[in-house]
């Protein structure tokens, strides 16, 4: 009996112990699960941190490369600007040299125009020609010079001969193609007023008054050539604003200074003093005609 009772006590004790041990195991398992969850979250966060660090490193590398590329471009732009400034300075210096040489040549007057009494038939034809074009053409028999007011030949700032002016040039060419003028050549000289070239469109074709006067001479010579006067009988030059015949302080005076003079000289008298100038091509004339719709100098 006592053995039975002792066994019951042991059994009851075991049951109690087993019962108490089950509750602690559940708690332990929950803690283990929570721990594993935290470990997993930690591992995920560490992986994200690793990825972000890699991404940041890549961005830093790209940023460094971009900054280096920008510095390279800035250096190239600086070098190009310096080269552009150097070229502009060189162009400006060359332009000033050309203008100074032109002025020096004018002052030294290397071109000698022989004053020759023209034959009576040629002189008479030129006087009649000037009389038919009063106000636009004048003739000086003392030096064989026929003069046009350039405002009647060209729009302001242009070297395109007006259609209305070609009639008088046609008449002059007919005289120079006649038998009375076969022993003579022509020298076309352009002049301008002293107003500087300002409009960008004009300046592209005629950077200075000297260019404009020369280009106008070439345009007139082109018309004369098209009317049958051979190239070897034509010489051209431009004085720009260096040979005024009136004051440039008034519009009337400036209008007189804008002129084209054609000297009739004995054949061969210009040899060794100047050469024929190249004629403008038809495409060049067409380009300038298109660019000069607004004729302000």
C-alpha cells in the first residue's frame, strides 16, 4: 500500500514537473523565433546597406568622371576662345595694315593718270553723251574723265548697279566700242563718303569704305565688259573716302563724294602701274543682291 502511495506521489510529481516544463519550452521557442526574425531582418538591412554603399560608390565614380569631363570641356572651350581671340586680333591687324597700305598708296599717288586731249570725234561724242544725262553724268574734257554720281548707280551700301543706271553705261560703252575710241583704255575709280560701314549685312560684303569703293568699281567694269569692252582695256581701283571733292559734314557734300569716275587714257599708259582687277562672279553678285534688300549703309 505504501508502495502504491509512493508511486502515485512520484507519478504526480512527474506530471507536475512535465506540466511545468512544457510552459517554459513554448516561451523559449517564441524567443528563438523572435531571435531568428531579428537575425533575418538584420541580415536584410546589412545587405541593403551594402547595396547602398556600392550604389554610392558607383555614383561617386560617375560624378568624378563627369566633373573631369566638364573640366576637359571647359579647358577646350577656353583654348578655343583664346584661339578665336588670337585670330580676331590677327584679322583686325591685317585689316588695319591693308587699310594703312591703301592710304599710303593714295598719299604717295603711285597711279599717274596722263591728261590727254582726246580726239575731236571722241571728245564730241562724250560731250553729247553727258548732255543727254544731265544731273547724273558729267564730262571733263581737260582730263578725259566721265563721272557718275554713285547714288544714281547704286543703292546706299550696295555694289549692285541699278537697272536704271545701266542705260547710261550702255551709252558710254557704245562710245568706247566705236572706232574713235579704239586707241584708248578706261580706268574705273570708286569713291565713297566718310560714313563708316555699320550694318552687319553690308559689312559682311564690304568691311570698309575702301572695300565698297573697290567693289563698286568692279561692278561698273563688269557692266562695261558685258557691253563689249574687253578686259584688257579696263582697270579698276577704289579710293574709299580718302579723295573727297566736297565737305562730308553735309548730306549734299557726302552725295558729291559718293561717285564713280571713269578716266579715258591712251592704250598702254597704265602698263606697269596697275593690273586689271578680278571681276565678281555672277553668283557673288546674286548673293550680294539677295543680302542687300534693306539698303542702309
